[in-house]
């Protein structure tokens, strides 16, 4: 697949509609012997995974993103950087936008989903608003990365879903998927963070004009200042610095 290499991560030059069809295709024909890994790259992912002096990163997370089967640009800063580097991505492709379309296409194709993580009330409210997709199983609540995962994996594999939504937030969901991929018997898996909260209406998304102007982070901080301002401030400073290195040819694509 045609991709723009950003921070050593191949971001697909793909539209939202094409990304959804690719996920349907992966559910039908997954890679041999393992689930397909789908990631939606945004500033937070870059801040958590990528290193560049004087910032460290998470090498494990970076490698999972680098080797993912499909990475989309979930954030206008990613799209803007690709254009500045003359490796333009066609549009922003977010998990929050894709999930309803994935469910619509899965309902049409008779494919099923499984949801790991997230809040049970939020998931229930979101599913009531989504197309009537077949739900193979729900496993809400907290998941510990360092705990034994055998019970969770057994429940997922027994349910035989065609797609696994992992709603644990980055970097936890990507680390969980990467560490357990060899044991999972699902065709495709994708981390969706707080998408079900957005769909349920428990957390409001920024207006479209703010999303297009790369100002969604401002709207999110206004909603949850105590929880988000430090994370967003660090992420934006680090992303800006790494982007500058990239634009000046000083970034060499390495893990933390």
C-alpha cells in the first residue's frame, strides 16, 4: 500500500472510505497466522512512541506502529506535516469517524465485532446509535498490561469475532494488542480509545471547522482541563520539535 513515512511509521495514503473497505478486506482475508493490526496515528501516539533528542520514546510501541498492517492519519497535524514533507495524505481518517462506517459495512457483510475495554454504559449507548452490527461479545472495564491475559483471550477466541475493538486508550491498547497478537484468533484488531464515549454523546467532539484547522485539542482541553492539559501540552511541544527535525532532515526514524 502507498504510504507516507512519518517518524519511521508508514501512514497510508488513503481516504476514510478506502480505509473502511481495507478493514473489511482484512476481516475477510487476514494475514496468515495472526490478526491484522490497525492503528490510527495522532499527536498523542507520536508523543508516546517516537524519540528525538532531547525526548525519549517507547520503542516497543514504535515498533508495533511501524509494523502495523494499516496506519491512518487520525489528526490534522499528521496530515499537515505530510504535506509540508511533500508526502501528502489525502485526508484525516479518524477512529471516531471510521467506527460507525465499519459497523455499517460489517452489518451489510454479516461480520461481527467484539469490544474490549471501555465503559459498559457508554458502549451500550453507542451500540444503540450504531448500525445494527452483530456483537460477538463485550468485555468492558479496566485491563492490566502486566496481568495474565489468558481469561480475556479465551473469551475473545471463543466468541470468534471478525474484528476486535480495543478501547483502552493509547499507548495501552496498542501495547496490549502487540503483546497478545500471537494468541488472538481474530482476523483484525483496532484500537479505538474513547470512540464509544464520543458516539454515545458522553464526550462531545469539536466542531468540524476546529477539526479541520487542527484545533480539536483546544476543544478537548476546555472540556477536561484537569485531565488533559499536561498531556496535550507535552504532546504538542514534542510533536512540534520532532516535526521540525523531520522537516530539516535531522530525524532518522528511530525508536526510544
